[in-house]
DNA sequence: CGCCAGGACACCG
DNA sequence: CGGTGTCATGGC
C-alpha cells in the first residue's frame, strides 16, 4: 500500500466499525490492515498512531463513506445522562461511524439479513460476490465487487448456491425492479425520509426494519433508527417499553448503533466472525 | 444433534 | 390495526 497518511480527529475505531453489524464485507489482515469495498472502490487502511492512519488512497468518497464531516464525539456528549444504559452504550461504542454505503448492496444485504446471524449474512454475501461479482486486482490481492442487478439476474444457477433460502425470490425481485427501470436507487437520494422509506417499502421482502437500515446505512438518514430484535429487547428492558428514538432527532440512528453494538457486546456476540 | 437467527408475508380476528 | 404460523439455511 502507498505510504499516504491521514489524520482523523473525531471518534474512529476500525474494529468497532467492522463489528457494528452495518457492513458485512469488511476484512482484516493479520498485520492490522482493514479492507473496505464500496461502489467498486477498495480502501486499505491501518492505524499508524494516535489519530493517524495509513491509507492506500484518500479522497472525498472515503471522507463521505466514513461520515467524517460529522462530530460523533459531540453527539456522545449531548446525551448527558438521560438514560444510564444509553450512556454506557455510547461509551462502549465510541469509534463507530455510520457508513454511507452503496444503496444497492445495502438493500440486498439487509434483505438477506432477516433471520440470519451476522456470520451467516457475511458468508452469504461473500458467495454472491465470488459467484456473480467482478474480480478486482490490487497490489495486495484479488477480490470481487458486489454484483450489479444485471449480473445477479444473468446467472440464476449461481445465485442458487448463495444460501439465500426463502429470501431468494426477494433478492431476484429487487434485482428485476432495478434492472427494468421501475425504480432508481440513485434518484431516491433527493427524497425526504418519509418518501424514501415509502419507496423502499415497495420492494417485495422489504419491511420497516430492512427499509430503515437502508435509509440509515446507505442514504445517511441519521434520524432513522431501525428496531430489530436486539433493539426491541433493549427498549423493553431499559426504556420501559417505549421507543426513545423519536426524541433524539437526527442523532437517533447513531445512538441506535451504539445500543445495538453494546447489546451484542454484553451477550458476547462480538469477535465471532473475525477474519484473520 | 437441536436450536435459533439485525423479519416479512399471508391470513386471521 | 395487532397477533399468529410459516418460511430455508447455516453457525454454534
């Protein structure tokens, strides 16, 4: 990798980002380098000191990908002890970023995510990339991109071997809806949260939870806070059964990620699918 | 080996 | 609306 170095002053922790459950393709090498793939681009990044990172490339794309123009430390400070559990969660999750991921890959990833464990999701997505994606060769390795809708539809027999189970028709329907032009994920970027949500819900196999994940992890809609089984348990046991997120406005999605990370950490679910 | 998973859908009352 | 059965695989 090139010896380019950058400084990141705000909260930033590669391991926590990788284990926050929003992106299923992050890979770590034994030398401490992490690999991110998004929109056909590859980034190798390794911490080289306090707030200093060695990167294979750096440009506005990755700046936006890691949401670096927002101060997460300020958001953490803003929750001044309204809820003890939330404060602990934000402390434990300090360093997590909400990634601005590719909408198409994110949509398919979270369609697949339903009733799967995170290791199973990763493995399924990896198969899709290996079977249907395009190989990309860097100075370090050859990896495959996440395939386009057309590429997914082109080889049905390959898609059959990706452990999709009953979600297979959901994935195919989404690919067809994009490929035939009846909806454009790029154009949804200009919609407000409510319209974006409504459009995403129009996909077969996409409900409230998956749609809000796409809003948050692909479109940067930080006011959206997905309620999954983990968050529902947190709401029940630490917020008196009442969803606290509407009260946090544009910070809701970020606080949700802290809570999700912390809840899984308490149950010992982190570090299970670490790749070495 | 049995259990259950970052849910959605069809169908019911 | 809100509650239920069902769905196919793979990690653990």
